[in-house]
């Protein structure tokens, strides 16, 4: 019975680990850009948002605008594959060619989309698939144009042969002909998508690797997104929603494009001022973050000022978690809370899906983020639990092995021999 229980436990653990990695391996990054027209609005993507929802909604928006989708699909892809390399761009390195192309374009990138091919195949206007076993030349482009006459989605399956041809260090014009082809005979707008069939890693970090890039022309610089704020060229922030708790009551605050209009920043100091419009009994709520630089990192202190509520005219510095990060990094938190130090007039300010980066800002793109979660995250606890479970199983097996007792009577040569008398017929 003990052996059966041990086998059952081992089987359960193996199934759990297999399912864990199987689910994670379906998460791959996806890059989107406009090939022809502007059917897709390039806008900042929260590092704390759900990439599946953003990816699905973006595809629906493109198809609703009666646009076509050209999808470049590789067999395996992970966000780590986009890391910079000292190696020169070669003809068969599709990712390096893609990165060189994206440096000149406006694009959106989502780090962990669950099975993006499934979202694409849900299009009801038809899907055509083409396997590219060589470089993408004029013949392939003509095949794509013909396929667009039959359906709105064309999938190019890219192999290891590359996309540009057998040329060392290809020119940017040659790369643009692949990722930004001109379909003169196609009147519809076209959106490009680059993704993978499955992940090239066992698992992926879903929380902290989403990047965003606008790089829009000056006439498109004003992004219609009330939740994303850019102050000059030295401070960017994103906030999904906000609320304040006072007098045992929670009041939801409205975020608009003017919420951070009073903010300011420079190369050494920055101030993010969130001014919320009147809400219920509060005539105004102003939360100020003061950012400072010290020894290669930045840190912040916060203060809230309320008028018209209970307690009235509250003006006090708030105690926050360790809101700091190295220079060049952003800070993100799924649920960021600021609490008053005064226990008598307790006030708590909460921001959902909050991300901010002062200093070292490159355009409208957040850098890698430091998260506010505690050190013992769910994956760490899961790893500790599985390790303890294996230790327990090993100890149980050793104990069961040493608990087996042999019959010493048969092993003692000096003992009396057992004889069995023959039965008489």
C-alpha cells in the first residue's frame, strides 16, 4: 500500500510539472506594426496588462477597419531571443534583421501572448498559409498579393533559411522590402505581425518583460490614451485606475489626460503630480511623487492633499513601499498602495496597474521594471513546495526500505532446520 501511494504521488507531481511547462511554453512574444496605412493605432502597452486581451483586441480592431494581416511566424520564439548581440547581422538571422527594421518604425510588442496563432485563425474572413523555405523575394510577394485576394490573413512560415537572402550584413532597404513590402495592387490597409509557434524556453516571465515603443511621427505624437502620461522627455507614467480610502469609505477617482498636467522634471529631479477631479465628497485629491537620484539609483517619496472630504484638508506625507529602482529602470506595481502615517486620520491611496520611470527615458518606451512584489513570489513558493515534496518522498522511500525485516530464522546456519515429514500414502 505504501509503494502504491508513493507511485501515485510521483505520478501526480510529474503530471503537474509537465502541465506547468506545457502551459508556459505556449506563451510567445508578438510584434505588430503598420505595413500599409494606419489601421492599427500604435499606443503604449502596460507592462502589467494582460497581453492576450491586448493582442486579441488589436486584431479585432484591425479586422473591423477592413484591413489585412500579414503574419510572419517562426517555429520557436521567446522574449530573450530579442536581446542584443555582438554578432553582425547575417542573412539567416531573422530576429536581427527584424530588430534593425523596427529601429525605424512605430510598433507594439507584447511579451507573453498565449497561442497567438489561435487568435489569428479565429478570423472569419479566411486565412491563407505560405511556407517560405528560402528568402522572401518577388515571387513570394506576388503569392502574398494573390492570397490577399482570397482572404484577409496571410501567414508566412519562416524557416532557418532567413528572409533577406544570402547576403552578409544586408542593407536596410533590402530588409524593409521584406517587412514593409509595397502591395500596389492591394487597396486595403495591411498590418504586420511577427510571432512564434511556440516558446523556445521552458517558461517565460509574464510579469515584467512587456516593452512599448511609439516612435511616431510628430503629427501622431499625441496618443489618445488618458492613462499614459509623458512629461517632457524625462518622465513617463501609466496608471489604470485610482481610489482613496478615508473614513471607512472608498472613493474611486477618475483619471483623465489632464491628471498629470502639473508634473515637471529635469535631469536630476522629477515631480509627478496626479490631480484628480472632484469625486463624491472630495472637492480635490492631489498626490505628489518627488523623485531624487542617489548613488546610481532613484527613489521617491509621496504626499497626498485632499480637500472637502473626511478628514478635511488632509495634507501629509504617505508611507509607501520601497519605491526605487536603478537609473534607467522603471518601477511597476499591480496594486500600489500609499498609507498615511497618522493612525488617527487614516487615509490610503491606491493605484491599480501603476508604472513610472523618471530619468533616462527613451522616447515613449518603458525600460525593464522593478516590481513591488515581495521576494517570496508565487513561483518561488511553488519551487520550495515541490522541493520539500521531493525530499518528503525520498525520506519516505528510505524509511520504507529500512523498515523491511527479513526472517532471521532462515538466515541463521546454527538454527534448527525445518523439516517437513513426508505424508504416508
